[in-house]
């Protein structure tokens, strides 16, 4: 077994997850990388083959999450940090409302994290040490036009992280919530609207790693966008709705 710190990252076959796997591996972590696309996952592992290990997984399957976590522990050692990052995109239209599509975003984005927590939390509590991180989004701060299912799933993750932080304080298990703004990834390539303060995926991974290693509760970037949306959080609906509609050109 490795004496390095062990991190499990879901959604690691592309985007922020893939960049974070490489970033963590290059800074002394042994990485267990999970994703549904085994071919892309193996390509990520090839970037740092001595430190990134592939554990293919569909996070919507709770039993497979538990089996994967057990496999990681058996092959690499106890999981010090689990980053539940798997997610599906934000494009949505009320004119093509599909309940199955809405539920699918929640099953992957929120349900995948819930399944992952269930797979690692008992072991962390038993050891009295560990760190759980949930990748949410600034889109979870308030409901946004064209992003209803995505915003809802990310808002749920933020609330879950806040509650877990309160419940786990003093028990040796830290909690973090990662709330990125716009990052250049395959998901944002589909967007057909302005994306202010967008940053590259490698920079997003760097900022995430630094926040995780500092064990901060909230890791948010870029800060100008995050703080602007936090300001909008405080507005009453009578002001919030017209301001957002104007910004969105509705």
C-alpha cells in the first residue's frame, strides 16, 4: 500500500475532475479516478501513470459506489479525501420540459454525491479522520434562467455540505464545498451566452487543490463572479428577478 495521501475523485474522466486528478497527482497525492467513460479515464491516468489509478464507476449506483470505495481501500489504502465531482450540464428550456431529464440531473449531480458519501463516511468516522468535498457551483446560489435543474441540484449540494459541516465538526471529518463559476470545459463549450470571468480548467484545478489542502469549507472562484452572485443572494425577489432578467437579456 502507498504511504501517500489517497484522494478519490469522481467525474474524473473530463473537465475539472480530470484536471484535478492530474493536479493532485503532481503534488504528492495518490489518486483514485472514477468516471463512466473508461477510455477517457485511462487517458487521464496516462498523464501521471505512477499516481493516477482508474476505478470506472457510474455514481448513480449506490452499491457500485460502495464496492468501488472498498476496492480503493484494498488497493491503495484508506481514503483521506473524497471529491464528489461527477455532474451533467446546465442547458435547459421550459419549452422542452422533460421530467426525466430534470430528475436525471439530480440523480447524477446530487445523488452521485450522496452515494459517494455513503460509501466513505462510515470508514472516516470509524478512523476519526477524513475529508469530504462536494463540487457544487455558483449556479447553486440562486435560481438562474435556463438552469433550473442544474441550479437545483447544486443548491442541494451546498445545503448538504453546510449540514454535514455542522454535524461532523469535532468528529475528525472535514467538509468542503467547491463552487466554481465559469470554467473552460466540455460542459461550458455548449453554452451560447456570455460567461464573465471565465478561467481555464488547469487554473480551476490549482485553486481547488490549494483550497482542499488548506481544508477550507468554501472553495469558490473566480471571486469576482462569486461575490457578485453572493450579493444578488441578499436581494429581495422584487429586485432580484428584474435584475437577472435584464442581465440575461430576457
